[in-house]
């Protein structure tokens, strides 16, 4: 079995799963009904993509693994999601800032991953890209609406963008697994996608009348998730997500 | 032994659980059929959206329908590529959608038009004076619109 491929699939799956979970926390709590439905829809798309990836991982690993083995039966240190997606949902502007950064990253990643020499990864990327296009449209429109809105909404949007900025570097800093996957043609060179991402971010922030760039190049970024070193927040997510399997091991319904 | 065509015509009885006027054939999600023997058949389907909760029900309904027609082993396989598109919907399906009160997809995605160039006519009064309320509607595949003339809100099956 190709260990790098399995680890890479789990990295992508964990990203979508944890991000989808954070978005699902808005279900029933959105600032207006349409936003509530949009965030829940986006959560579903991400959890759907995570399922496809976990199923693929289970198929590769065999050994009695199923798609449920990974989200429900692993400890935090085994999760490979980036720190950005596990941070608390925060206020609405903060959720939008995180979504915007992450949707822009996912849209570029999936587009490039369609060229993967691994057919199943390419297929999942093709499917997900169509959906992420809607997600990015939603989050970037809200960045613009809040940024170019009232004095208060502008300040909140600017604060949110600055708050999550420190977590964006990890998206484009290749882990050992990614380096291995890039070498064998199965994954896109993640660092080479950064300029396109910066262009999407700077164009949108400009339209939103928000400040960019936020920090000098070469500045220090928060990282660790890709190696399994997480913030305390992941533990709280897993406590909730894994409650049933911990209380009633092997439970099915 | 039943032919692929026989199976496809049996599958005309399987409807989408969310939009029951449409069959899975109208939606274009049945991608292939392999008849293995008198008792065994494989149906290949593709999901509309990754998170669509209807897929499990559809897969179960395909199994029930074919079991009721004498098969003993029914395998439903999902493929993701090529990704499903509303271009695969039947014209008759689009007409059924409209009669059901859901505006059907307005253009062929292959031509890559801009969504904003298209007017979505109201499925109830046919007025073209309509307004997008939200890109995300009651399900992933729909957007929410409002008719400025008859004032009814309605769902639009998004081009995808």
C-alpha cells in the first residue's frame, strides 16, 4: 500500500470533514434564513466530499476499515487537517473570512488535482470543483458586502481577515506527504498555487475596500495540523463528533 | 436473460425522493447497466451533488425495484467522473419540473454562459420579472427565486 497516498487522502478528507463540521454549527443559527441554508448546504458538500475520500482511504487500507473508521475512531493526533479549519466558527464575519480563504484554496487545489495521475483523486476533484465554485462565490460576495458595508461591518470583516491570516500559510507549505505525492505526480505542487490564491484574495479585498497585504512576505505563520499537532479546538470537535462511538463502541444504526 | 434496455425500462419506475415527479432516468444519473446473469445485475449511478442525502434512498429504491423484477443480487455502484451535469437531464424531465412548480435549468453548461445573462421565468405565471433571493435553496441542487409579478417564491433547479 502507498502510505503517502493514504496520508494525503486523509489530509484532504480531514480538511473537508472538519471544515464541514464547523459550518454545520450554523445550522439553525444563521443571521438570516438564506445564510443558514447556504452554510448548511456548503457543510453538506464538504462532508460529502470527505465521505468520498474516507471511502477511498478505507478501500486502499482494507483491513476491515470503513469510511466511519477515520472520523469516529482516530485520536486528534492522527488528524491531518490544517489548523485554519478547526478554529471556532466565531462571529459571522469570522466564519466568512475563514470560508473565503479556504474556498479559494480548495478551488485552486481541486482544479489542479484533476490532473492527478491517480484516477480516483482526479474524479473526486472534478466532482468537488463544481461545488466549490458556488462556495467561493458565496463567501467572496459576503466579504465584499460586509467590507463595503457599514463602518461596523467593515471593521468586523477587517478584524476577521486579519485574525485568520496567520493560519493561511499552512495551506501552501508542503508537508513530507505532499512533497512525496508531488514527486510522483499524484498531487499538485501546493506552493505553486499560492500566487493565484493571493490574487483572488487581493482582488476581492480590494473590491471590499479592505486592506491588503496584511503582512510582509516571509512573515511567520501558524502551522502544525498537517503533522497532527493541533490547537485545543480540535479536541472539542472530536469530543462531540465521537461521543456516540466512545459511549457505545461499535454502535450502528 | 434480460437485456440492458429491459433494465433501463424497469428503472423508469424509480423516482427521485426529493422531486418525485422526476425519475432517475429523467435526471440522467444512471450511467450504465451490466447484466451479469438472470439473477445478478449491476447499476452504475453518479451522484448529483457530493452531499446529496437522496443518494442512499435512490440506491435502495433501485435495489427494491430490481429485486421485485426477479433479480437476487443487485449491486449499485457510484462513479464520480465524468461529474454529473444538468445537461444530462431529459427535456421531458425539465417540462415535468416546470409543471411541478420548479423552474428547470435554463442553459447548457457546455457553452459556458454567465449565469447572470439568463433570466429564470416564473414556473407559475411565466413572468420573466424574477429575482434571485439565494444561490442556495431547500436542497443543494436548487436556488431560491421570487417572482416580482405574481409575488410567489419558487425554486430554480440550478445549471450545474
